[in-house]
């Protein structure tokens, strides 16, 4: 590993940046230096502090301490306006576009160049044409944003930054929402921008992108910048190790599975979202008693919709789901309550919005979804004593801290909140357990505990369907791995399949293609 | 929001500070008019609590406010804003009047009363049903639709009173006076000290409704589901709770509770159905629910406070003619402003005071 | 039928008069709600302005002073709503309800304290009111069939605020759709984060929107008390703020349709005045209450999505919290 030589002029430098949110030290003594006209990657897991750092650069947050320099000049960025005038442009993960405005209106917003629009619009149209030609960024200036595909919307974001004269362009997880073709196109655009002398900072957790396009790369881990290396002189494996910095994840102790009967069958399931976009496309799978089927995939490839359809939260368009051989309603009139009754438990991906009611006391959340069951209810009435007793048992068994069942759920840490959800779903003795992102935003100690519990459930003969965007997690827990891409299951492999091979599938590259 | 404040500060001190601020500003208004606020308060308190008849009036107003406050509070728990208590109570008056007119001649009050309760509840709930249904199935904003329904109710009731229910030959848009079996006993019949005040036994039913609401919200499955839905609609769907059912059932209960107000006004006080008998009491429910933090105990206290204000304000207008009864409406508005819209105004400084650190905003990653 | 035709100019004339306060208030709401601040306190701001205008006009014997006072008070109330909704991120509905009550109570309380006429303000002299203007050639053209009647009887003969109100429609459209301020204002009502990241202050933008709303409500209130009437009476807005809100929703938050909706609702108010005994074949005499209720019924039907779909600004009612 080598630290890149810093001979070329520096576009942006950060020296000793610190940022705390209460007890959380989100950015610890961050140093960063990016050469002009280069593409610099910043990688790290969710929660490593990348987004906080970029927000500081773009003036969304103020650093507690530290210095920032643009082209050698010290600068304070007190708001986004200051960042824009310093030549920094940002393409946010969630696009900052007004959906019912035209492309042109979005581009001039905040940089109209006059109180009356008539003149400004004409000039903008002209400038935009030049920009589009210069960087090969074709978009119809009069199209309404909500009618455009995501890839084009992203292009509008880039044009917005360029229109404001950005020299340094920050892209936050830009490919998360793109199809592979769109992502390729984006990379060509970035190369083009680089050729024109722009500096690009690419934030991502996808190693392949880093390897494919960056010149230099920095790795963040738990709020710290742990390394900066020249991309050409590093490898996927080295970056992965730097990023994760732990090997606990990969060594979950488990015995080989002894699968029994098929408990969950999904046949030709198709789901369209509210906008009518096909999210799950003819997916079939089955899960046996005593096995964990993991679904790998880049976020946004239909995994969430698959989980929501199977668990009855969002109606599917067509297809069948059989629970223990009995068909259940998933197309219209799906009912999560009924599924629970029939022995399916569901740990949702998003505990804050779905799995928990944050203002509730812990014991109230411990019955969410099971508020119809004895002993929690007695006729139409809740049995508070039974609820609390049950909650206290779970607190003990799952080591939930602080051990206080009357505490508001919002006051528990992420890991303990997740344990509250897991305890609730696992302790109802379900036959089928559907788990989404079991360790998102969870501290390491809790991760180990959660993984152990999932394996124990498997060994107790439960059929478990596991979705995670953390490939390592899938590989270390699952007995079989299905890969989802663009709403389809594109492949099945054993968990010990090399990461690279699964990664290809996740990127939508078919095996036959890969072999060529 | 992360909550770092002790429970007593959150549940006690902050509401107290908010209400105090509302009353301080009200005091400034009195000063501005050129009167002495302390003297005004003395007049009000004496007028409302100082003698039997005044206290009777206070209890009579309190009864209305408990009902309308509970109505707003129940909807709040499910995350709904029922601003239509006014119209629901008005229509419920029709239900009460129909029961009292048809049964009052034949049956004693204690047989009419339960039927009138059902009438009030059914009619009040019915008027809440359409806005609820539209919110649940078509996403029509319930605040706007319930406002619209208040005006529609007013037009409908004026039409019915003038064209259908009016006593022939009378100029007043009101029904005939109910027979004795269609009226409620006054408290003064039991305790003569209440003088001519219209306080009646519907206040006991109001207190009964408080117990009912407490049990409903915190001790039943339905209440649990309502609160779940109120805090997080996605969590409710996840938990297998039907949003349509919760919205409709909650609004029916809320509308029925608002409708109960008509028992006090129509069956108790006026003993006939009159034009505009609701007189804004439905809206007072918003202030009462906000001030009482949607808890029945808080609502009883807040309703009593507003009862004191309404009765004391009337007396005050006699004692200090410069301060008209409209002062109450001002105070009501200020309470809604400080206890409702500005409820978090003092929170940051209190967090600073109690934790000696900056308010924590967790990064959303 | 003949009676109907004779009264038609009168009907249209009163339609215009009655739609003016609705139009001012609905345009006021348009600016506020397009910026993402729901406003059910149009009623209260109008009422406050009506009182302030009448009080100032009575004391200073000047209609212009009255108008300014009305605007001032209305803007002050709008700033309270802004402080609660924007700075304190409070519930916008609750804040609106509060302002309606404060205005309802304070106007009568102060009116009684200052003028001792049961909450009324003193009768205004001609100088204290906006008098009716006769447009050029109106009297000369009165005899020309149709056009002359239209010009003399319906278009001419209103006070200046009527013309201001209708001029406000193209002006509002121009501001909202042809100026930088309008572009940003519409953007902040749809996606405040987009405005924020573009380096524009969401808070200041929304404050400006509620101030514009206050100014227009000031006109609406002043029109009621010192142009249409000659003095303030208790609760003289009588729900017009809510009809204006209904018109705004009915017009799907667009300026020209707002005018159409206000004229329609004005017409519904004018019909029972001009034709108290209107009857429809097969139904008989239509009660006046039906006309009163119709704006609200129509709005509910629209909200229910049975005739078109009313989609409010996407960020409406939601306080902006900076996050990422």
C-alpha cells in the first residue's frame, strides 16, 4: 500500500476535521487531499461517516474543528451558497430536484441571474446547450422531471452543478439507483468531466466502481479515515479488508444445514410499485425448514418489494405464495395479520418506520403485530401485566439494554432496537421467518449476537428467508444464495462461491457472459 | 426526536410554561386596554367559583368542553385532526331533539336519556363518517373536509329549523320545548345552591366518557392500534392494522363524543333545539385537548379552566365593561397558539438547562 | 323569465362585489400554500385587517390609512403564523386555528374598549371609505344595448379595490410563473431540500410568502369594512376566509382558475340575494341554504377526487428540517 505522491496541485484539502453529534463522533480527525483533475473515491460501510464528511464540505453541517482548503486557499463554508461559490457541486443520493418543474427550471433554480425569468431562461437555455455538447449530456430542457428516467434525472443534477460553475463535483452513491447501462454511461460522463479538468469525488460502498474509475481512493471506517491509496496499486481484497477492518463477520460458526420440508414457496411473483414500475419480475423461490436462503443484490433491485409482497404489506400484481403448502393471499387483500396467524414472522428492513413505533414503551413494541394474541389481550382489553412480564423475559434473553421495559423505544441504541424487533418476531415460534437487513446500523457486538440467533433459529428447524445488501452477511449466514438484479432472480449459488462471481451476478452480468 | 428531558419536565413543566405564556400575553392584552389584569383575574375567579350559581355555570360550560375536548383528543391519538366537532355536535343536536320530542311525552327522563345518548352519538358519528371515509379511501385531507362539513351542517340545520322543525307561527328558528320526560334534571334540583345555573346531570356522563376514553386508549387493543397508527402509519400496516378501519372507527368515536355535547345544551340547558346552539364550543375542544395533552385527566382540568374562563369572562364583562366576553376567545386562541403550534418553543432552552449541552440532532444515515 | 333577465345585470354586479374579498383571500392563500405553508387562518387575517382598516379609517378619516392599517395587522398575524410554522416548526393547522380565534376575539374586544359600540367601529364618512368609481364614458354608453349595459352596469361603478383585485390575478400569475421569486416559491412548496441545496434560504423564502399572503388578506379585510361596508361589525368575514380556501382548493392552486372559482362562489352568494324565490323545474323553490352550502359541497366533491384531482403542493404542511 502506498500513499499517493502529492505533487499535482490540490483541488481540495481537509485538515483535522472533527464532527460530533452528541456522543457520536461521526468524523474523527479527518485528513483528505484530492488532486486537481482526478477522480477520487471514498469508500466505507454504511455509517462510516462518509455522508457527514461530504455534508461538511457542502456546508450542510459545520465541522467542530479543522480546516478546509480549496486550491490551497483556506475557506469556511458556512452554507451551501458558500460551497457553490467556492466551485463545489454536489449530486445527492436522493436527487434534489423539483419533480413537477422542467429540466431548465431545475437547473436555474437558485442561479436565475435576474429577478425576472424571461431573460434568464433564454441565457440558461443557451448555456445548457453548450454544456450538453461539451460533456455529451443530452437532456431535453423542457421535459418535466417526473417523466424522466432516474439516469436522466441524475444527469440533470450534474448539469445543475456544472451550470453553477462547479470545478469539484461530489457524487454520493451515484449508482445506487442506476441500471448497469446507466451506470456505465455515468462513468463515461465522469471520465469526460475529468478530461476537462474537473475534480470528482465519488462516494460509494461498491468496491468495483472504485477499482473501475478512480485514480486515488480513501477508506473510511467508523468515523476515521483509515487509508488513502493509489487505485492502481491496490486490490479489491485490500480495500475490502480496510473497509471492514474486522473478520468476525465472515466467521459465523455453523454446522451444515439439514433442510426438511419446503415451508415457503413463491411462484412467479410480480410486483409493480405505485408508479407502475416493475419491481419484482416473475420471481420464484422456495425455502425449506432448517435452511437459510439469502438474497443478495445491490439495494433497489426489488428485494424490499419482494419482502413486502411476501409478508402481505404491499399487494403483488400476480403470482402465488404458499405457506406450508397452503396458498396465501398476496395479490389483493393481503393481510400481514393473517400471515402472522399462519406462522410467518417478519423482521422488516426498516425498523424505524416499520418494525417499531419509536414513541412507544419497549413493552408496547414487544407486541406490535401480535396485539391480537393471548396473553397480551383478553377480549378487547390489553393485559398490561402480561405484556410487561413477557417484555422483561425478552429483555433478559436477548440482553436488551437498558433492561427497562417502560423506557421509550427511541431511547434505545440501534442494536438494542433491532434486538427488540428480533425478540418479538423470533419468540412467537414462527415456522417461517423473513428477515430484511438484520444488522443495518447495528454495532458489532450486537451483530454477532443477532447472527448467532438467526443460526439458532435455523437449527431449530425454521425456514428463513434473509435479505441483506451486505454480501458478507449473506455469504456467512445463508445455506443457499439467490442473487436479485432488476427485479429478477438471476442466479443461485453456494455461499462459498467467490465474492467476485456473486458480484458479477449482482451487477447483472450473466455467467455465460462472464465466461467469455 | 430524541428526548433528553426528564418525564416531569416533558409532561408537566413544558405544558405549564406554555399555558403560562398564553395567560401572560392575555394579561398584556388587558393592560393594553387599560385595565388591571390582576383585578380582572380576581373578578373572573370570583365570578366562576366564588358563589354557587357562578360555579354551576362553570360546571355547565365544563361539561361541553369535556365532550368536545375528548372528541379532539381521541382523533389526535390516531394522528387525525378532527376540526369538525362543531358540525358534529350541531347535527347531534338533531338526534337528541328527535329522541326528546318523540319519547319525552311518554317516558320519564331516565328512560329518554339513554336513548338520547345513542341519538347524539349516532348523529354525531354520522356527520364524521363521510370525511373519515373520504380520508381513508380517497385521501381527502380530513382537516379541510371537516371544516367544510361544519359549514354544510350549519346550512342544513338552519334549513331544517326554519322549514321543518320550527313551531308554526313562531319567529324563532327552534323546535318546541321538550316535555319533561325529554329534559335532564338540573344539579340545582339536588343542590339548591346552584341557583339558576343550567348545570345538569350530563356532567356525570361527561366524566363517564373520560373513563371510557382512558380505557379505550390505554387499555384496549383498539386503542393500541389507534396509537400505533397515530405514531406511524407504516408500522401500523406492518402490524396488520387496517388504516381504513382505524380512520373510520376513530372518527366515529370522535364524532360521537363531540355529539354528546348536545345532551348538555339541547336536553339539559335549552330543552329545545335552537339555531347555532354549539356556539363555538366544538372549537374550544381543540384548545382543551391541546392543553390537556389528549389525556382524560388533563382534559377535565383544561375543560374546568375553560369553564372558569367562560363563566368568569361573562361576569368580568359586567364588572369591567371595557373587557368584553370576547376576551375568552382571545385567551382560547392564545392557548391553542402556545400549547399547540408553539409547543416546542421552550424545549431547546430547557434541554440546555437540564443537560447542559447542545440539543442533539442525530445524523440520519 | 323576464324578471330573470331584468335582474341579470344586478346579479352579475353583486357576483363581482361578493367575489372580490374571496379573490384577495384566495390569492393570499395561493402564495402561502404554494410555498408549503398551509393556511387556514385566511379568515382571521381578513377579520383582523377589516377591524384595523375600519378603526384607522374612522380615526384618521382616510381610506388609504385604513387600508395600510389593515395590511399592517394582517401581515403581523401572518408573521405569527410564519413564526409558528417556519421557525418553530409547529403544526400549521393548529397555528391557523389559533390565529382565527385571536383575531375573532381581539377585534371585538378592542373595538368595544376603544369605541364602546358593542364591538362595532364608528360609521365611516365618505373620506374614510373607498367610493365607487364611474369609469370614463360609462354614463354616455349606458344606453348601448348589451355592451353598454355590461360596461355601465357591471364593469363600471365599483370601488378601486375591485379593480385591484382583478388586476392581482394576472399579477399573481406573472409573479409566480415569470419571476425568480415565483420560481423559488413554487420550488420550496414542492421540495424545500432542492431549494436549500441550491443555496437559497428556505426560511426567508417562506417568510416572504406568508408576508405576501398577509398583504393580500389585508386588502381582503379592508375591502369588507371600508369599501363594501362602512365600518366593522363583529365576525364580519362570516366564513369568507374558508370559502376562499375552498376556492383555492377548487382551483387546484392556480391563479386564473382561482379567479373563476371565486366568481362562481360569488355567484352562489349573489343568487339568493337577487332571486330569493328561485325555483327549479321538478324540485320547487331552492332554499337559500343550498346556495350557501354549495361551495363547501363542491369542494368536498372535488377533494374526494370525483371531478378531477386536487393535488396540494407536495411539501405543504410539513415543516422543513435540514437533514440528509
